[in-house]
């Protein structure tokens, strides 16, 4: 669950997140990364 791995600094943010959402690691070991950016019309994720 997201509450097991994330720290919320502003409690208002918790209203925006599903507390039972399953997290999936997309990448690791990046020295510098930009993204991700999700495009719902095409249902794809861009990571650069």
C-alpha cells in the first residue's frame, strides 16, 4: 500500500490518493530522470 512507502507532508494530499493503491516500481538506479508523464488519451506513459 502507498501508506507503507510514502510520507505525506500535507494531509490534504491524502484526499487525492487511493490509500489501497498498489505501487509498481517503474525504474531504479537513475542518476537523473524526468517524468513520468501519463497520456490518458493514448493510455501510455513516457519516461525520459
